[in-house]
C-alpha cells in the first residue's frame, strides 16, 4: 500500500489476496526452516554418538602405540585430529539446531557485566596469550542475559579477534540507557562490506582459504547471533577492510 492509499485507508480485494499470499509464503518458509533444523538436529545427534565412540577407540590405541611404526603413529594422529574436528562441528550443528527449534531454554537474569567480562577474559587468557584490554567506565552496569551463554558468545568473539588480527584486542561498553553495547574491537584484516551480513549465516566464511588452517567451521557467529537474539538483544559488526572490526553485542539494560 502506498502513502496515498495508507492515508485514505483504501484496500482492494487484490491487495488483500496479495497480503494473504505473502503471509502464506512466510508461514511455508518458516515451516521449511523448522523442518530443516529438525533434520539437522537429528542428523548431528545420530552421527555424534558413533563418531565419539570411534574417537575414544582411536585415542586408546594411540596411548598404547609402542608397537606402531612412525608412519602408523602419524596417520593415527591425523585421524584423531580430523575426528575431533568432525565431532566439534557436529556439536555446533546440534547446538544451533536445538536453539532454532527452541529445545534449548535460556535462563535470563540480571547480569553484572564488569565481572562477567573479566571472568571471560581470565578464562580466555588461560588458552591464548593475547592481550585483551578492558576499560570500563560503566562499572555497575547490568543487562538481561543468560550469563553462561553470554560468556560463550564473548569467548567466540575473542577467538575470532585473535584469529583475524595480531594486535591488542579491546573491549569497551556503551550505555544507551535502555540498551548496553559490549564492543569487541580488533585491528586486524577487517571484513568486506558484502560479507558483513553473510558472516552471521551458518557455514559462511569470508576467507575460505583459511578454513583448514584456523580450524573454524563458520558456525560461531551464527550461533552467537541466535543466542544474543534469544536474550532479547542483537549482534552486529562494523568494519573497515585492512583496519579492523568491532563486533557489538547489544543487550537490554537491567539497571
Ligand atoms: N574479527 C574478525 N575479523 C575478520 N573477519 C572475521 C572476524 N570474525 C569473523 N570473521 C569472518 O567471519 C567468518 C565467520 O566467523 P565464524 O562464524 O566465527 O566462523 P569461523 O571462526 O569458524 O571461521 C570467518 O570465517 C571470518 O571470515
Ligand atoms: Mg569463529
């Protein structure tokens, strides 16, 4: 309906049927997505169990590898690595599908941000030797979120910042009153404009040549976005090619 029709509140039978068709298509698309997610959920669940068993057997053979030749040991090491990659991928598919079909429920509460961010940085630093600075002028700010899942989201954003940049990563907070933004900022390679929406889709990786090197599956941002949206917030990015990226987690303020 154009502005003129809107002003006069004119509807025609043709407009009604177009709207009905649009609604029907939207429902069909949602049904289709639900079915896809159910399939992904069942598929990853069924496959994860046997692969985990095989992975366990392979590790136990490796632990008793005195009788193996160097070639056999190398082959077994590669197989174990590939298997752990496949299991991690299946686990992420399962997590995403369970969130999408609303099988996973979140515990939303008022979460003080400063301590949560400091805890996440401390956990992250046990695994990665990279400086993460956090200057918070908003020491008492709290948001509505699931604390454990929010840590997971930040961890994934830190992990990406480490993978795609070399310098210090900076975390900051912006308080907009109703909303609070957690900014995860790096000075790395940046993201091309055409990729900035797509990187939040499952399996999309802007630089495909890196996929085996960095070991990522392209599911981290898709999972993070769904999680933040389930907390009533949103996740987006601003970036400049060659200069870096800032991922912004926006959450409802609870103070
Ligand atoms: N901080 C970043 N700087 C540059 N590119 C990034 C950054 N974070 C994510 N990306 C791009 O977004 C893609 C998707 O990220 P993600 O879903 O976390 O998957 P993965 O880390 O497994 O590749 C990455 O492959 C990369 O191309
Ligand atoms: Mg990632």
